[in-house]
């Protein structure tokens, strides 16, 4: 895999949605589509600039700000509706991913250093999200993304 979770080695079908605190009002959805990304570089500042432009969007209609970088206004439930219909929630204590039958074309949902809020957990539960864990030790989100990509690569997904 390339540098960082969104690097050039990202699977062609990788979609990333960013929207954790501090949550702007109204909340924004930034979606990164792996096979379309052209300007994403190992340089964190350049990538931050691409994402920043998408965060400024004030429309509920999704716009492409740079190849593969999309932005719009969306609440957590609205984002799930756009990204679904099948979800896998990565969390501590979930079924071991190596033992789990992962649905094809699932959207993987994970939190940052804070757990998802109760209403966000409820949204995932309401949509039948499968809860899986990546191992016995808590991981940073960027490490979890790397391990997830490795597991999907091993499965040929």
C-alpha cells in the first residue's frame, strides 16, 4: 500500500468518508474515491488542502473539487444512506475479521480516537451493520485502515 491510508496503493474501489469532530454546522461529508484520485500525494499539507476545499462546500448536492475528492453537506444518517446499503462497523470486541464473512461491496465504518456517539451507533444498528474487530489490541485509525486493506487484499476483495 502506498503512503498513508489514501495513497496511490489504495484499492481502485476504495471510498473514504470523513466527518468526525469537530463537526461543522451543518455537518460535511468528504468522499475520496481511490481510482479517481489524481492529486493525492504523500505530502500531508497538499492533501489537507484538497480536503479543506471540500469541507467549505455549502451544498447538499455533492460536488467534485478535485479528481476523486467530493464534498457536500450531510448528516451521519444521510452519509450512511449515500454510502450503503451494506455496512461493516470496525470496533473493539467485534467478531474477529479473520472469522467473519464480509459482505461484498460493504462500506466500512470506524471511529477516530473517540467512540461513535450513541445515535451514530443506533444508525448503524438500524442498518444491520456487521460488527468486526481487527484484533485484541486497540489500534489507531490509520493502522486499522492499513490492516483492513491487508485483510481485503488477502481475500482478493
